[in-house]
């Protein structure tokens, strides 16, 4: 069974979001998503300094099985990307919630995350798949 962390917010499209102490939001894909994708071979993240919008495509993750769009759970400015994924995309499989994060956003309104799924609701989505 996939790990679902209770402190995170989730999208039904399998992204997770973590609000950091400084108010920024770190975004990645869930353990369930990386398992479904299989071996991740490439990650495309947005450019630092670019803007992302809630629910809009912000990047791509490719595996040996498929390519999937990554959607932003918040609107804001991209302030960091996980450059380690360029050389080691398999980090997403090994550590989807810690070392395998994709990008960080300075949100214009962190309350947008109120619309995201709780861990329990996300687990129900995964159970239905």
C-alpha cells in the first residue's frame, strides 16, 4: 500500500503540497503516483521566477511507462526547483515526499490549498483506482 502522509494536502491528479514554515509551498507527486508510473526517467519542472496557476500544468514527469503532466495546487511564483532530479530522476521513486520534491512556490494565497484533498480523502481516491 502507498504511503499517504497526514500533514500534506493532495490533488486528485496525485500531486502533494506541503506548507513550509516560511509560508512557501513545496510540491511533488505522491507515493501512489510514483508506484503507478514505474521507473521515473525524466522530470521537467517550471523555471525559477515563472508563475504557476492553481490547477494548471506546471511540469511533466516521464517514466518507462508513460508521461504525466504535473499540476500546481497553488497560484504563485516558482522560487526553487529540485535540480538534483535532472541527473537523478529516480529520486522521485526512492523518496517522493522528501528528496524527490519537484518545485517550491511562493503562493499569492495559501488558502487555495483549502480546496485540496486531506490525506484521508486522497487515500479514498487511491483506493478507488
